[in-house]
C-alpha cells in the first residue's frame, strides 16, 4: 500500500529538508474534517464539542480548532491560559482537574471557566466557599471498564477519576446542604471506545442521575472515540454513535421536561490521524536475531509505544517500492526505547526518512528533555502552506530556568 508522501500537495521530504528532523507535522484540513464529522453526526441535538486540550496543546492548533467551532476541555491552569490565548472565551472552557489544590480551583473560578468537580471533599469546599453563587459540573465515575488499555480506562471502579456513582446520596446531601448550583453532569469512561453501546451505558447512568438534579443545563458524555492505528484496526463509527446517542438523549430530555445540551470531549479523535512524525535513520544494525534501525528520536519525543505499548504505523518515506525486510525501529535514548517492533518496511538505509502515523495526539504534549535531548519543531499545514508553529529547541533552552551556583 502506497503511504502518504504529501500533505495538501506539500512533500513530506521537502518539509524534512526545510525544517529538519525529527519533525511533527499536522494536517489542519484533517482536524477540521474530524470536527465537522462530529457536528454532522450529532446534528439532531444541541451539541458542544469540548476539545481535550491535553491531546495537542500547541497554540496554533488550538486556534484552528476554535475557528472550526469547537470549544475546550482543560485539565490545568496552563491549558486554560493557552485556551484563552487561542481566543476561546473562559465561558466556553470546561476545567476538569484531578486532585489539585484548592488554590488552583480558586484561580480557575476567578478566570470564569466551568469547574468539573471530581471528589466529595472538593464538592464540600466549593459549597463552603461559594454556596449557590457558582455553577458547577459534577464528574461521576460510572464503574464501567471500557477501552482496550487499562492505563487509559478511567471510568472503572478502581479509577481515581470522578465521584463514585455509589456515592450519589452523599453528593445530593452536600448539594442540598450548601445549595450548590449544579449545571451539568459528566462521565468519561476512557479512550479507544469502539462500541456506541459503551457510551450508552455511561449515558444511561447519566440519565438516571440527572433526574435528581432539576436545574441542569447539559450532560457531558466525555470522549474516547477510537481511531485506527494499524491497517487492520477499526475505528468508532461516528455516524452510528451520533445516531444512537442522540436518540437516547432526546428521549431523556422529553422525560426530563426540557431540552438540555449534549457535550462531548474528543481529543485523540480530532488530532491523532492529522499528525505525522518524521525521523531519520541514523544506523542500520544487525544482530543475530533482529535488524535494528536507529533513528534521531526516541521516547523523549513519542513515549506512547513504551508507556502504553501503543502501535503507530510506520513506513519508509524515502523508499516505498521493492523489497521489504523486518526491522525493529529504536530511539537514541539510553534505555529500552522501541518505537516499532519487527515491522515489514521497504529496505532501509542510513539517511532514509521514516514516518510514524497517528502522531498528532499525545506525541509532542508528552515529550520531554530526557537525556538532555531537545524537543523537535512542529509544522501545521493549512490552506496548502507549511507554517512553523514551534521552533526546534536549542541547547540554551535546557538552561533557561537553571541557576548555576558557585561550589
């Protein structure tokens, strides 16, 4: 199968030559298409798309997402401030913290974002501090094990996220005691959710709980839509998902007595397939059992394969014809650092450019300076032009916040 060599008419080899490697490249048109697919699939209901900023938080990407009609879900004050810089009003940002100090909550309240409360102690502190003056959302843990990887499944009974659905009586007691204004309820079961029925399981829990809160404005179903990583992989059928969930939601609204908004929080779904990570082969090395290809990057730039055993399709951009061989692609970090194991690639030689697909989500945002390595540049392709949206780091960037003392 011929793999992509161009994005919007621009050759990936040209981008590597112009901006160097390793290099993150994002297809802006693909991001917009993904947003539009959700808008179409859920067109039967009042929909708000809250992009999960943690997936890819580069400022220019956030501006593009905002331009396409999506709002933001943030998990830190830093992400909130990036969203504001990208032009998203505070009133359109959902803030979903996990175990942060109350000072961060107070700062978020001052900014004016919606607070998504995920613990009983936090709910009580908000009640004591703000009473009925602050409209909040409550994150419920539905006790649903969903998705293909436990590390990114967040709605099961032993997850740290959300308030257990079994603690609903305690939630109601605190809400009543402090007259807390609850504008929304939220569930998020995790990532890589393929089946619409899994969303309905969480939805049915939301629907049942919502009947106990008379002043709701929205229900938030979270995100986690699955994308296809390998050629054999399947993705969430967004059209079917939108139809099934929208029908159930409208039935609930009739029972509830008025129309609510439906919120979703896609992250990976919007940006994963738009991302390409270009690396250069630095050495081709044979062992008695494996052929290794060393590249000018590693887990410091793309940690998902090592952290989650995540699969990223990879191909030889410089040679897409002829004979193939099995290669294990490894990085330059001084520990086990495997990007791809025993993949069939067209014959690789030193200097060839390799491309890892589905690199838009949790690639750059999880990158680091481990081994005193520098983070790569980022390029956004928009309207047929390549825009440098983040410069490649220089050595001086490693020293920026360091203070050298005389010893």
